[in-house]
């Protein structure tokens, strides 16, 4: 989720690459992670997040929407996010012990926390959010190790492509002359990138690039 604020307000003022060391490792929160509670609809999922979830859990996107995920409008675009439930507003994927039940295929936002990303000039860098994690026993860790995503270089290229595509789609929604066009844009994004099943035995990034090219063609962007 985008944050309209100065980096100086929320970070240590530095920008990092995947090869840098940063004081982010929480050494395990033992089921008391504040980042898994009270997050509202801010844990937005990109197509790779849902690919990991659907293939990891062997569930369809529709099945996940039945209880674990929900759809919300983000800057004019309908996107899925992790659902918070119960009196404690905890992530729907926490088990009875308060542990993450999908840790191996958790979402990108969960993986990088307490880091964030700042996009500029068709690229991005990481920054360390200083006021988000309540754990006071953090230690240094290499960012690539902390994120623990296979083929991180390709994943970062995907994130850049997705970020700027969604930005363009948001602009298209703002310029849309009527509700019909806005619905058309949103349904195309939902169908192409989320509802349409990704094949587990075919490279995700190849599938994504094919869908991205089709989306740009259909939307004329």
C-alpha cells in the first residue's frame, strides 16, 4: 500500500539494495507479532502472492476469497488483501497458537516487513520502517536472506513491472468517462491476474509477462 509521507518520518533515512545488511531480523516473535494484527486491508497481494498461495495451499483464488482474503478498492483499483478476523483483528492465516500457517509462501509485504519499497525511475530500493515493529531485539540480516524469495532478481523485475502497470491503470480509472469503463478496467485486472489459474508447472514470470502484454493491449496503455 502506498504511503503519502516523507521517508524521514518513517525510516532511518537510508535506502538499501537486496545485498545490503539491515537491522530487521526479529529473531522470532513467538506468536506475538504486531505485524500480524490490526493491519486492516493494507496487506495487498500482487499476482505472485496469489500464485504462491493458490499453488502452496492447492486452492483456487475463489476459495481463498471465501474466508482468507477479501477485495477492496485501492486508489480506484480492486485488489485482494489478507483478511483480518476476530476481536484481535488478526491475520486469517494465523493458527490456534498465533503462528503463521503459510510462512513458506507468505506474501511479499509480509516477507519484507519491517522494510518497505520506494519506487523511482522504473526501479525501487528498500527502506527500513523504524516505528512499525515492536520487537526490540532486532539484529542485522542481509536483505535478500530476510526476504527469502527464490530468484529474487526476477521477482524484483516483476515487482517493478506490476507497480508501474497498476499506476497506469489507476490513471486510466481517474480519466475514465463513466462507471462502465472503470468496471471494465477492474474486471480485466481481476480476471487476467488473479481469477485465471496459473499453471504450477509453467514458469510464473512467463505467464505474468504474457498476461501483462495482453492487459496493456486490451486497455490501450
